[in-house]
């Protein structure tokens, strides 16, 4: 196993040199990855329905893959490949739990049973494929951007490195994992208070609106929810990896949210929602409700604007990356030189053809719901445009905060609003219109979730020296297996 590093075509020093021949895409690594994909995906689907959130499968997939393949004398790149395939199932679940049950809740499906298996599976598979293909186009730009720390990718790559080098590095890594697990478990079992919170009420006031007689008196008051940062080893590790600047930005967002927006809204809205003598628990619940329904959408809007602006600034880099992909196709067709191993993506012709085929499949899905060719065609175009944009946004956010904190639900809400407005403009209302809107949101949601996870794994491969096209093909096989079984835990 080569431990020296070699600069790639971009000047980056990968852990495994680009010219090193090492077993990577093997049957055993693929089968292990597929098993982990199904199991971790199903577990996260259950967790998502139960708790409203999923947990990144990158770390457990890395540890399990490393443990199993080390027994078989597997290589580092086999471990990387197995982890890549194994982790993608969680992202399918993350996209599915926010959208697929909505068809039943909205009354589109009268029963949430196996009769809708094919439609749900098609939505998940098409969205997953689009997410992988979109990220394939964006990979070169995103993984080489020095402004994106990719905290979870760095952590996952260190797990693989420590497993290979052993010694002090491995002891530190696994000791920290054990200590973090113990602290987290003790907090969950209430051996100590992982966080402290208390609602502090403001002095009630009566504000008079208007002049003269007939003024309207408005009660104000409310208060502020004061809470300590939660005891979370995971967040401490993420903060260390992303550095003080990005950590300070995240902390500032929390202060702005809970120190300004929530108290300000409670000051005017609180007295109308709760009586002055309401208990602490009621005010705390109202604070979280205000944050979830009012403040969080404000943050999502700011996030989308800033991500869009960032992508606009990256337009030259994106065009250069696309140009390099097209250039590789021309060189390959002419029998000329192609990129080194660590820079080889899926052939751009296959990527473009895959996007077209996925778009056609999506059109038939939407037409099945809307029973209107014009509406289905419009929904397909909207899905492709928003899907690519939100895949890029998802990848960018994963590069900053990791896939565990990727706000997939926020991206879904934004897609719902765009699709709903277009359906209204087209006159597609009623049950068919709602179904078409949910169809757009479901595909885009799954695509964004898969895109974020795929880019995170590609960054790990970039660090370790994996071959991009092999990881992309492995994930295509993974999303096929994951989509085929994901509807079962959703029922």
C-alpha cells in the first residue's frame, strides 16, 4: 500500500498516487456496499419518519466497510468504494421521508400500501440518478474549491487513513470516537443535562394603534428562550474541522435567530397565542413553533439567496469544469490523452444521455399524476432546472456543514412553492395539480439529498485517491438497490 503522495493534474496531493494500481471496484466491495446501502437506508427511513431527521451514514459505512474488508485483506480504495455505495441509501431515505408520505397525507393516494410501490420507486430512482448525474457535472469545481472545508469528508477520510496506518493516529481516532459515544449515550440517558433552557418573560405592555377615539389596543409581552449550547461531541468535531470563521458564522446565525427574531416575534404574537400566566413549558413550545414556522423559512430564504449568489460567482469555474468534461469526450473519441485516473468522471456522453432519459421517465410520471401533457412537460422542465440548481446548492452546503446538517426539507419547500405557482399559472388545480406539484418536489428532494451525499463521498475519494467514475457507477447501482426496497420501511 503506497503511502507517499503524488500530485494529480490539479496539483492536489492524494493519499494514494494517481498512477498506483490498486484493487477498487471489486465484487466483494460492491456487495458489501449494497448490503450497507439497503440496511442503513431502511434504518434512516424509519428514523426520519419517527424523528423527522436522518443521520449521515458515511461514518458507520466507513467503519463497517473497513472492519469487514480488512479481514479479507481488502485495499484502502475498496474500503472507500464500499463506503461510497453503502452511504448513498441514507440520502434516498432523507429525500423520500419528506415527500413520499405526502401523497397519502394530501389524499392523492387513498391507501399507503404496496399498490403504489412502482410509482414511489420510480420517483426515488429517477431523483437519485439525476442527483448523481448532476454532481458528476459539478464534481471538478466543487471538490477542488478551497473555500469548502467538507468537514464530514475530512473526518471520513481520516477514519480510513487511521485504519491503514495504525499506531498513534488510530489510537487517537478510535479513542475520540469511544469518548464521544460515551458522552452522547450518557446525555441521552439523562445522566447529566446535555442542555439547559429557560423562558424569560418580558414585562407585558399594551400598545395603542391609531390616534383619537376608537384606538385599537394591542397586547405585547412574550419573552426570550435562553438555552445553553448542547453537549455534542459531533458538533465540537465539526467546529474544529471547519475552523473558527465558519463556526463563528454558524454561531452568529443562532444568536440572530434566537436572540432577535424569535423574541421579536413573540413580543407581538405571544400574548395573542398564550395567556400571561401560561406555564414555562407552553412558552418554550411556542418559541420552538415560532422558530420552525416563521424564523426557519427566513433562514432558508437567506440560504438560497446566498447559495445562488455563490454559484453565480462560480459561473466561470462551472463553465470551465463543463468545458473540461466536453474536452475529455473529444480526446477520448479521437484516441488522444485523457485525464489521469483520479480525475476520470463518467463519460459526458453517458451523463447527458442519462439526464435526457431520466427527464423522459419523469415526464411520464408527471403525466400519470396530472393527466395533462402541457402540465407534465412544464413540470419536467421545472424539475430539471430546479433539480440542477438545488443539487448544486446541496453540494455547496454539504461542503460547508456536511450532509448531516444539509437542509433538504428547506430545499423541498422552495421547490414546492415554485412548482405550485407554475401549476396555478397553467390552470392545473385540484387533486391533479397537487399531485404534479408533489411529484416535482419529490424528485428534486431526492436528487438534492443524493447529490449532497455523492459529492461528500467524491471529496473523500479525492482525498484518498479514488477513481471518480468507479464511485459514480457504484452509486448508480446503489440507488437502484436502495430505491427498490425503500418503500417497504415507509409503509
